[in-house]
């Protein structure tokens, strides 16, 4: 008598593929809606966590399906492998974030000047959400930044303020910073007093010249000592930067300060939501300063 063996059916493997597909589609659509659409960061993170939970469930069911395939040759091997591939995107995204969260300090605001950070021109505003954080940056946060990013410092350039300011402008455009406010830009303009022509200079002595007075620029208000981290001769630029792939929003502040015959540049970066920026603020600040070094190559000082 002929005995035909019928392979059992693994329901776990096929449910794993269904859950993994849902997690993949949900994570992809939420990512696109956050980067190019109206989806806010708190809602995006909530959907990403939900998609990650579905993907994790799919991985567990896929493991059951593969175990059944090994033990009793149950149907569902392809479904299990497919589920693992679909679950890779949501789990990879959350896994990377978890590693950064565990290995880096829980800070959301970094500055190359940790003693007197440059103050914001316009205080960044964030809407209330389920992602909570401390409203103020504490000295402990600055100490944690120094311990985690000891090489993150400002740059001193052996150049005039206007020359360095031109380089900063180019780097701001190259790094996709959208300018939102600026202060003290007039400090980078040439001194109008140097452009005044003395009466009779370069002309015949018998020729009478009409001397046109050159209006002097209105002096900037003396704010030295009133606002910590800001002087009347500083140039301050504030803008918004978004990560290229995910589209997380960060506020960026750049301060230029002329000291003797050099110009010092400081950068401050802060994330919009949460207590932890996952190291992205410091990474962008270092990227900006490296680009500025390349732009101003030859006038960088020690």
C-alpha cells in the first residue's frame, strides 16, 4: 500500500509574513510622510514604534516557522524568510536608534562654547507632545557633552570678520540650513569712513570740489555684559536644518566674533523634540565646522 506523506502547514510562518508586510508598509509610508509631508515628529516616532512592535512579532513567528520547517518539514519556509526581509527596515531603524540612545548621553542641545553658549535670536518653539524633556539646559548637560564629544570646539581663523562671514554664508547654503534670523550682519560691512574722499585729493589744486558728506552707520547698541554670550560686535545667524533621509528638525545658531586680528566661530545645535538627540546635533556641528575649514583653507589658526 502506498503511503503519501503530507507536510503540515505552518500558520506562524504565514502570519509572520503578513505582520512583517504591514510593518514595512507602515514604516515606509510614515517615513515619507514625515520627510515630505505634514506628519510631525512625535506622530512619526509613535508609528515607528508600532511598526517595530509588529516587525518584532513577525520575527518571533518567523523563527517558529523555521523551527517547524526543520523539525517536521512544515510548509512556510519561504514565508518565514520573506518575513525576515520585510522586518529588516523597521527593526533596523529602531535598532540604530536604540544603540545611539544607550551609548550617548541624554542631551538635546550642544554648543562649541560650553561656558557661555551663544543665545538664540528667536527661542525655538516646540509643541507639547508625548515626548518629554527638560525645558532648560543644565550645567550637567554641558559636562556630559564635554565627556562625550571632547573634540567639539569652536574654530579660530586668521582672517577678517567679513572674509570669514562670506565663508560661513557659503557653508550655510551647502549644508542645507534654512536661515530664519540674523543679527549684527552690518558688522561685516566695510567701514564707510574709509571710503570718504579727502577734499582736493587726486585733483588739480585750482579745481574746487563739492564735498558730499558720507552718512555714518548708526552704532549698534552696547549689549556687552547684558546678554551672556553675545557682544555688540558679534555676527549671529540662526536657521533650521533637517536630516537628509528621515527629516528630523534641528535649530542651528552660528556666532562669529572678531578677536584682535582673528575671527572665532562657534556653533550651537538643538533638536526640536525629546531629551535625546541620538548624537545627531554633535555630528552636524562637526560636519559644518569641517566644511568651514575646507572653505577657509589657508586662514585657519590654532
